[in-house]
C-alpha cells in the first residue's frame, strides 16, 4: 500500500555544505562564480556571464521513498506536486542594472535599477510577456523570500509580507536560483544562506 505523504515535507539544503548538491545541478557560463562560503552558497558570476543552481521539483520534494518515488520507479515519471513552496534566506548585492534572483519558467524574478521586476506571460495574450514593477526589496542585512504555488496561483512574499499574487496557468517543474542571463547589464552577487523547498501531494 502506497500512502501519500503529508503536505509540505521540507528539504533543507544547508544543514551541511554538501546536502544541497544532492539535488542541485550547477549551470551557467561562469561556474567559478558558484561556490560555498561560510555564510551560504555564493553566486557571483563575472559581468555578462551566468551562474545558477537548478533543480527539478519532482525530484527534490520528498527525499525519502514515498508513493511519488515508487511511482517514478514503476512508470518512469512522476506528477508534479499540486502545491509547493520555496523559501529563500538571501543577501543581494546588485552591481549592474539588473540581477536575476530566480526563474521558474515562464516566470522570471529579478531586482533592477527600477525596483523588483517580475516577468510573466500576459493574462490577455499568453504569447506576450509583461513586466510587473514593484519597489526595490533589497536590504543590506538580507531578506526572506517566499514563492508559493497553489494550482495556477503564484504568490511572492518578502519578510512575511505578500508583495505580489497572480495567475500562471502553466509553470515549469524546474527552478533556477541565481543569474541566468548573459547580457552585460546583469551583474551582482547573491548569497543563499538557506534554501527550503516543500510540496503537497
């Protein structure tokens, strides 16, 4: 008998410097920009280059054998969770005009010289992208970011305050943390002091 797991079984990536790497894949054009530091995982590619961590939410949600992993072993695939939550404790130092924080296609979240920028498909024309501009959330001491998905609803909170909520009909199972862009306007450093991810059945 395969019993579904309880909602939001968390994976904490930083009990040791190495646990996160069981789930993460390192990507980008400047892999030297990805390194562990005493304060967390530091992502600081050269200007115009990319460095980011990527993981598949269907693989990382439940780390222990459950109905999800048994199903994957049986049929070779597993459905994404019906809801999930990503919690990031991070510090940001933007040097260029833009700095990508995370990307979960088709949603792209970055801080910019204009403030917090969320890029996602236009609700009236999904083939077109729209930019949502919000005040700059950057703090010298860092912040707690939360990205929560329930069905087609996506919400972003920073330090416990919801700053944006919208509808994203289709969202990818892959999450990328760090700088994914390679144009010279994107430049900066992100230190992830903690990364937590959990999913509901």
